[in-house]
C-alpha cells in the first residue's frame, strides 16, 4: 500500500482534476499540477507512480483518463455502507454532507441515545436507539461508522463497533481516537483545531498590518 501522505493527497488531486475536466482542459503537466498542489513536479510523478504512472514524458497527463483512474482508486463501483452515531446538530449536518456531497458511501442508519430523537428522520433515515446498534450491524454489516458523540461515548462505542465488524471510523468527537487494531482505519477530524489555527493566522495578520 502507498504511504499515507500519498493517499491523503489523492482527494486533492481529484478535486483539481474535476475542475480542469469541467473547464474543458484535456492535458496537464506534472509542473502545472505541482503548482496547484503546492508541491514539486517530482513529487507529483512519484505519487502517481505508486499507482502505475498514468503520464507520458513530455506530454503530461490526460485529464479525463487520470480522473477516471483516481475515481477507481478512491470510490470503486461498490459503495461503502456507513452508519452515523449522534443525531445532534453536528450529526445532522454530517449526514446531509454524506448524502449530498460525498462519493463512495451510502448512509444506512443513524443512532442516538436520546429517546426524544427516536423515530425522527435525518436525511430520510429514522433515528434508531443506540441499544439496537449491535443487532443492526449483525444484520446489515456496515463497514464504516461516523462518530458525532462525546469522547467517552466514542471510546466505549468504538470497541463494540469493531466487535460488530466496523473496519473504518470517521471521528468528529474532538479527540484522537485510537483503537489499537491493525485492521481498523481511523480518520480523526478536528474542526476545533482548524478554527484555532485559522484564528491564530488571522490575528497575526491583523497585528502585522497595524505595525
């Protein structure tokens, strides 16, 4: 398997290539891609060589073909079944994002511990009691769990979910979830960290403008 930094760059390549394809661009060089990505042409070529190359020296990359190859790598034909745990405001927003913006996933169930939410619909999916989680996973075999719950709940649920067959977590629980299982993949999303970084940079910029 390619190194994790290479895999993390693939979605960014994909976004830029989609924009180019929509604009009618037919070919792109490694240098042009490098400028967009903020890296080097050598890095771009090395990244794509991990998956077979795709380009021709002196000619560059066929945008439509490269876009198709990346779609096969990132999505494949069969969607991954995902469940979402935590039907609060963040969970509802993430559910809509999965349904409307994200390729390669199918939201199959939403769970919460609050009885007041049971039966309500999130993106046409009824909120189920968390107590039904094990039975649902046993019957439907989802592969991915999206966690929009507090830290302690995420820790407890992750163990149960792994035992129920979950092999991937998208964690919005404001801490670095570590499951200690070599066959389980975790993506920790820290919206708060991004806001703090943004705030620091904006304040520094404003301070420099005052000097």
